């Protein structure tokens, strides 16, 4: 099992030249462009298989489940087999936007017992900047036979509500959304009472992750030091997994609340706090 959940372009390029057992997964997804197939066909890492966020890393449910509810274990295993994964495979995941979507796949595969799963640091932009080759078209791999563990579903909404009493609950959204000044997606602005704000930018250096020391410093700035019980949420659960990935790169374990603010804000009677710090909440 690798020591870091991240892999550099140089490391990956070297491994691809020496091994056949590495499976590459391309998770193109953005809120403004959820279907990344066209971009994938136009250019992807050699051998990479396209992963669909909406149908393979999430499912569709009621608003009270959040924007990206987790799929069933059966659906996820079927998807992993479609990607060509077999037991014991080493997996590298990447995307084209700051590793946010890739982090979701990393978090789910890791939770399902895949021992060697890493994220390409800097993603597609780092690979291109290094002048490394891409290929076009669509890859349909042979069906895999991987057997995934009965993975957990992350924190429930009640777990998230109680978390500040036992540890540090990080809100990974932009500061203005945390404060409740701007909310473009959900019915009410603000944050979970007791949560602290650590936007995703704080753990990045350009499109890649900051150094482990810088990440630890960012976590410590909101009280999330080594030894703390740390959890994260965001708008829909994707950036929360990105925060967990950053934590893992710095040696910190971070639990994820996948329902995140999209679930919380659609659940009646859940309290909402606004402002720079958690103050007196009011009903949503």
C-alpha cells in the first residue's frame, strides 16, 4: 500500500512504463459540465477508463438526500467491474479540475477496501504540462471481477450535527457560502452550527496539493490538529472527500459527511448558523 494517497506525473509515467497492472480512471465532472465524455474522448491518459460521476459515484434521490447521494454497494461494485478492476489492482484516479471529482472516487474505493488507490496530483493539467502523451477515443475495458468490501456510507446527518461536540467539523465551501452571504445552489445559506471554515483553496498549490506541512498548518489553523477527531462536509459531498484526501496526504484521518449542506439545508428543522463563526442558530 502506498505511503501517500497522491502520485506525481513523473512517478505515474515511470510506473506505466514498467507495469501493466495499473488501472487509470478518468473522472471528468464539473457542476457546469457534468458529462465529461466529450472531453475524455478528445484526450485522456493512455489506457484510462471514463467514470461517470452521476451514475457510478452517485445516484439520484430526493432533495433531502443531498445532490450526490451515494450509490448502493451493488451499483458501485458493478461500476468498478465495468472499469475493468480486479482484486489486487493498483488504481490511479484523475480529473481535470483540482482533483475534486477524483477525490470522490478515491474516497469510495478506499472505503470499499481497495488498498492501492491514489490520485494524480495536479490531474490532467499536470500531465499535459509535463508534455506527456494523451490518447483519444473511448476505451471499453474487459469486465473486471473485483469484490468490494461492504463499504460504509460516511457520516449521517445526525453524526454531523453531533460532531462538533467531540471534534472538529470542517466546512470546505468558500467563505461567503459558509457565512451565509451567498448561496447559489441550496435553499438557505449558512453552515452547520459548530462547524469551522477551511475552503478547499487552503490545501492547494495551484491545481495540485500543497506540501504535507502546509496542509497540516491549514488544518491546525481551524483547530484540526493531529489527534483530533476531524470530519468534513461541503455543498454536495465532493469537496468534503477532497478535504479528506488532503488530510490523508498530511497524515490526518478525516471522516466525510456525504450528504453535506445540500442535505442539511433540505431537511426541515435543522438549525443554521451564519457569520464568520458559529453563533446562535436559527431554524432552516
